């Protein structure tokens, strides 16, 4: 698209104007958020990245908060797209949970911004619906489907957000090992008579792997659902 302007010699020259779409806005927003984070991202910064005016962005979003919500929904679409709804129900649920956890880790600005609101984030509701559908396939009644689906997603989103928060608290200058070592030392230094588990578990905290911790917790939930299902047969 072109607009006409004149140089100092009054010669008419076509000037290129950036043509935007919702997809291009969200694609660049996700890239920018991955690069500089949510705090530094603004509509003005996004417009600069797109080579457009700020007013052009307002065709697609009303505010920074809406931009962040829509950007989260954009990356959640990738989670929905990777699910095979015809696979074994528990395998499908595990795939959804793992992919969502990986998405939060990959796009850390998503942490704390995922909601099950079909107006703000339809794809988050699609993820909830996918989990619920798999639970219906194993024969759980709708009450159990609701409690199980929300427990699974609450665990994934909560743990993912907690781990991102810990990384942000540590800061870029502190390595994960250094952060865990310092935290483990604080646990180890507590009174073992007053807090025996915390004192003993300090060694596990020091050496633990986030992915293994997540997988263990997810297995606990899925095993519990299987046992609940078996009791109903």
C-alpha cells in the first residue's frame, strides 16, 4: 500500500506504508514479548517493531492488557493444534498437560495470564474442553470430569507460574543451580526438630529437576483419576 509525499525538490515519490493484519500484529507481539518481556512491551514498542503507527495497532487491540490476553491466546492455539483427540484418553491428557507446561516455560510472560474465559482467551477454554472430553471418554460422570479437568489445569498452570516466578526472582545474573543451592541451604539451616521434613528434603530441593517434579505431580493426578474410575466399574 502506498501514500504520496513530496521531497524537497517537490518530486512526487511513493512511500511504502506497512499493511497490518491481526495475525501479523499477534505474531510480532509474541516475538517481542519473548524478547523483552511483558513489562517492557507497549503498544508503541509493538508499532515500532512492525514499522507502523500506534494508531494502526488500535484497529486490533484497545489496550496493552488486551494485547497480552490475545498474545497468550495465540500461543495457546499451538497447544490445541498438537493434540490428537483420538489417542488413548490418558495419553491425550498427558500430551495436553506437557505441551501447556512447555508453553509456559517457553513464553514465560504467559505465566499468571491464562484464564478460562471464552471471551478473552478462547483457546484456553478449548484446552479445558479437550481435557474434559478425554475424561468423559473414560466414563467419569460430569461432576468428576469438572473437578478432574480443573485440578489438572490448575496444577499445570500453577506449577508453571511458580517456576517462572522463581526464575524471575533469581534474575538473569543468577544461574538455576546457584538459586537452588541458596534455597536448599535455607531449608537445611532450619531447626530439624521443628521442621524435620524441610530439613531432610533440602538435599532433594538442591538436586531436583523441574520437568521431573512436574511429571511426578501429573502422574499422581492421572493415577488418582484412574483409581477413581476403577472404583466406579
